[in-house]
């Protein structure tokens, strides 16, 4: 996986929208709704597949291409929302990973998928 340049992508998306006068449609609300729609499109690809059928080696080339497209759509909207709200997404991701590490310490979470707030103390 290549590293991605979030600020470069945000600038490219801003230019893309601006050239089409789409900024007027890109409120954070509308972008969040669009992101949810794209997440639904991703789910649709996997809907009705068994767990094994959803693995990389079992997907057809066409299915794989659709997954790639929907993941890109989701990330594009996430980057666009962050840009419109002035959120530094790279910092946000770093903070979220650190938060998750605290919520799910290895000694409590290893091999255990229970959500942190449902864990028995
Ligand atoms: Mg899509």
C-alpha cells in the first residue's frame, strides 16, 4: 500500500468541486450523507456472501474492483468532510489509534472481540 498524501488529495478534491461549482452542495451534512451512501454500496458487494467468499482470494476481479472503488469513494468523502471542517485527518487518525490502544489494552483485548464497554471488570 502506498502512503497517501491527505492534504494533496484534499486540495485535488477542492479543485475538482470548485471547477464544477459543487462547493454549494458540499456541506458537511451532505458529504456525511454521501459517505454513508458509499458505505452502503460497499456493504452491498458483501451482502449475502459467506465469510469465506468475502476474502481476497475468493472475490472475482470484478468484485475486487468494485470494493476498491467504494473504499475510494468513502475515503474521498471522509477527506472532503475533514477539509470542509478544518480537521487535520492525519492527527485525528493518530489520536483515534491512541484512544483505541487505551480502550483495548493487549492484556485485556487479545483474542477477544468484546467491545470495551461490555467487558467484565
Ligand atoms: Mg460508489
